[in-house]
C-alpha cells in the first residue's frame, strides 16, 4: 500500500494510517511528494502548503506533473514487495491512475474530484474508490459531476461514496470538529469509509 499524504504534507496522520494498515496485514509505505523545495517548513507554515494545494500547477510545485512523478516513484519502490498495489489518499492518487499506472486500484479519501483533462480517464487501468464528504465545500457540484462523467465515459470500474454531514478532511482527527471551517473530523464517516476501504481491498486482493 502506498499512502500519498494530504495537502499538509507527510505527518503523524499518515504514519498512524500506515500503522493501521500494517495491523490489517499489509505493507504500507507513506511517500512524501511535497519536499522541502516545494513546501518549506510545513509544520511552521501551514498557510503555505494550503496555498500550494489550491494552486497545484504553479511553481515551485507543479502538480499534477510533480506529484504524479513522485507518486510513481513510490509505486516503483513498492514493487520490491508485491505486484498488486493500491494508492491511498489525496488527489494525486487519481492523477496517477489517469497516467495509466500499473496498480490494482486507488482509494481517495476526501480528495479533489475535479476532471482537468477528461480524456485522461481513458488511461485508467485500475479500480477507483472515491470516499467523499457530501458537504465538502472544496469540491463543487460541477467538479463532482465532471469526475463522474469522466469515469463513465472511460468505462472505469469506479465507486463514489458520499457521507452526509461530512466536510473535507473527515478522517483526520487533527482537523477539529467545526464543519463551518470546511475541514473537520467526522467519526462516523471516518469509520464507515475505513470499512468501505477494507471491503474494496477484499474485492481486489481476493
């Protein structure tokens, strides 16, 4: 399992998730795709990482190109363990799937679900599971519809699960509990999405 972190960068949240995956019997590798050159001193300047995440194609961190390359490097590294791999979290996992990467599937937890290049959906070879907060203000209805249309047009094996009452970062216990901020932890959605992920694993790795 390759874990791609949230916009805040690689931290305790991703490390804890890696431990949880390990307890399920998987090998988990948390990759850092936002190096110091991209988002310096993340823990001291969260506003900088937020700015970069909102403008992904602007230097010094030209995502999706850079994120895709670094996530792909993580996939290459994980090949030493198993042929079948999954990518977890963040928008970059879907971007990597769009590149045609040889992976078993991707699971996006509260990631960006826009469709900047709909034609790229035809490159997807793996299964896609998107776990989404139904009240997430960072994903517009137009973006959500574009994502769904891209998946349909490309005949991808995809699932989109929406959790009522959940906003962005609903699995991150460090995000607080105030939905009005646009990002908040939701214990029920966290638990349900984790179970959905495990069911997805069972299907892919059976």
